[in-house]
């Protein structure tokens, strides 16, 4: 298998983090240069279908894009450690929090960075400061809810580390590009963030 990735982009980092948690080492890594537009070339689009990373090319030529779809595929091939839930109840809870972390935290922070970092202007038709600010406010609103959740649970979906944590922490870590830090009063969020960053797979997936 081949993983088409970009080292600085957040969505590919989710996949690399999952691979590191599971000790997956038999996937070839192919770096794609986003700033030069390599993901928009006819060759790449013909293979993947969309100008996005990550993409996982299977040995039979099938190509899977979208980070969570790739992570689910890898979970099925390498079921331990479990990251998506061990039974139907836990799977539903993990899915719920994964979607929340993606829609209300990771995606707004990505848009905040993409519309405020000068080097990322190449990825946008027009950089709009108001888009950056709107999404920062939206992300911080969800951070307050997440802080309350983490006051009652060690990790986002419960008492153990899952894909929901990966999606959340990768979104927050991406915002370091603009020197963003969550509000200091969110102490439970800070505790969780440090716990996630201390995992050996965190550096491997970076």
C-alpha cells in the first residue's frame, strides 16, 4: 500500500498517527507538495479523483481518500489497539465525538489557519480575515463544551484514547502554525492536550 500525504497538513497527520498507534510500518509514504500544487496535477487527480490528501492506494489499485475512511480501513486490517470502539455502544459514542471534534473544532481551526497564515494564501482563492475570525470564535465555543466533557472523562469519548482524540488534538496542533493557544481557563482541555501530546505515537504522527 502507498499513503499519499503532506507532512504539514492536518488530515494526513490523523492517518499517520493511527498508523503509529498501531505500529503499521508496511505502508509506503509518498510526500505530496501542496504549496507547489502537486495535488492538483492531472496525474494525481487521475489516480485519486480529487485534489486532496491523504489518499491510500491499495495493492489492487483501489484508492481511498478522506482521512477517516482510511483510518477505518486500517482499523479493520490492524484491529489492535482498538481506536473506533469495541462494541456497538462504544462505537456509537466514539463516532459521535469524532464527528463533533471534526465539525466543531478541527474544521474551524483549519479554516482559521488557512485564512490567516500568509504562506497558505496559495491554497485559497481569497484569504478572508473575517472567515478566520469567525471560525476561531466557533472553535472556542466548542472548546468550552469539550472542557466540561474532559472534566468528567480522561479522554474525549470516555476513559481511553480513541480516534476522537486524534481528530481533536490534530486540529488544535495545526493551529500552532499561527501561534494559537486555547483559552487558559480551559484547564481540563489543557490537561487532555498534554496527555495526548505525550503519547509516543504523537511525535511519530507529526
